[in-house]
C-alpha cells in the first residue's frame, strides 16, 4: 500500500514514551518511513521525550498525564514500552492514572519489552531496539490494512 491508500485507512495512532524518548523516536521514524501519510501523535511523559519524537517526525505532540489520559480514550493503536501500562514505571514517570488510561483503552496496544520498566515478559526474545521497531512496523501495517 502506498500514497493515497493511507488516507482511507487512517487511524488514530499514538506513540507514548518517556525518559529521553529514544524508543519513541525510533518508532516514529520507522512508522513515518513505512506510512508517510499516517498521522502520528507523540505523547511524552516528559518534554524531552515529546520533543525527541516530534523531531523524529510525529505530526502532533503533547506532554504529561492529561494528554495520555485524553488521547488514549479514542486511539485506535497505541505503541510504546511495556511500562506505559505499569504504574510508577519509567522511573516513576508513568502515574497510576496514565497506566490505567492506556491499559483501559479500547486501542490495540503494541508494547515493547524494556528492562527500564522493572519488568520481564517471560517467553519474549531478547531483541535489539531496531528488531523490536521492525516488529512494530509489521504489526501496525497489519492493523492499518484491516478495517
């Protein structure tokens, strides 16, 4: 699928990240390369993460608890580290309200394992960030193709 086909299948896509936004930056860059016309909203748990994702090509961005809560309500796809559904993760940047909003959202959630979230998903592979980002792009492609 290329070009104009994206407009018909456009969904509300959120990328949520914290700390320095390295994971979010990689995700935004890869998704924008694969789906240039898909709008991406970047929500950072702090302003550095938001700024990093906006520089990577996100169309819109906001920072903090309320944007996570508000935008999770009607998102179709949410992408980020596993910590976005774990209260007090990412060194405390994810509040219990943020975690509840993301985990309670009807959106399809694509979560990347991260050792910075004090969690381990048993049965997952130890992959590089780049390999995880490739898996994110594959899954988003599948979700954008289905209506």
